[in-house]
C-alpha cells in the first residue's frame, strides 16, 4: 500500500477510535436542539394551527361549491366534522413537531439552523415571521382561485380521456 493510503486508513481508524458514539449522540442532540429552537422561533405551532383552520375553510368552500342543497349541506356537516377531527388528530402538534425537527435536521446543518434562527431575531427576520401567515394565506387563496378557474378545462380533459377509454374498450370487445 502507498503511504497516502496508509495515512487515510490511519485517519479513519483514529476517527473511529477517538469519536465514540456518545460524542456523535451529543452532536445529534445539539443539532436537534438547534432545530427545536428554530421551530419555536418561527412559531411553527401557530402556523400549523392556522394551516388547519385554512384547511377547514377550504373544505367548507369545496362542499359549498358542489351544488348541494341547504339540507344536503346540513347532512354533510358530520362528515366535515369527522374529516376536520381526523386532520387535527393526524397533524397534532406533538407528531408534527417531531416531523419538523427531523426534516430540519435532514435539510440543514446545525450551524445553518443557528444562522437561520439568528436571522429571524433581526428586524427583517421578525417582519418576515409576522408577514408569513399572510403570505401563505394569500398564496393559498390565489392558487385555489386559479385552480377553480382551470377546473372546466380539467373536467373537459377527464371527459375526453374517459370517452377515449370507452371507445377503446368497446372497440376491443367486438
């Protein structure tokens, strides 16, 4: 083996021997702590709560746009409540906090998390945090409006695709 390979192998061995699992776990704990701190700084719990409220509103609008009578809407109320309760239990803060921490740790280094957290403590960073819910809400409203506007085109495309399938299956069954 060349001298260079011996040095590389020695470096790897030294790293394995000198860095016991406890140190790696401490680094992970520190990384996790940085992710939790950032999640608290960005008010992730409040954002999640606002997102759930927005999802309820969108579901309400969706049901209303289905052309149901007042009576049918009343009958559908328990279904809407069940869907909302399921979303809230499935997306509880405890489960989402753990998910957010894992995602932040996967995407950002500990140092990056600390720098992002630092930014959010600046005047511009705080302004961004204040404006973020409005930004998300306006984006969702505009996206929903755009999709509703495009819905007739989608329905037409679906109808054409279904018609082609019918023609294909009726032609193939002869």
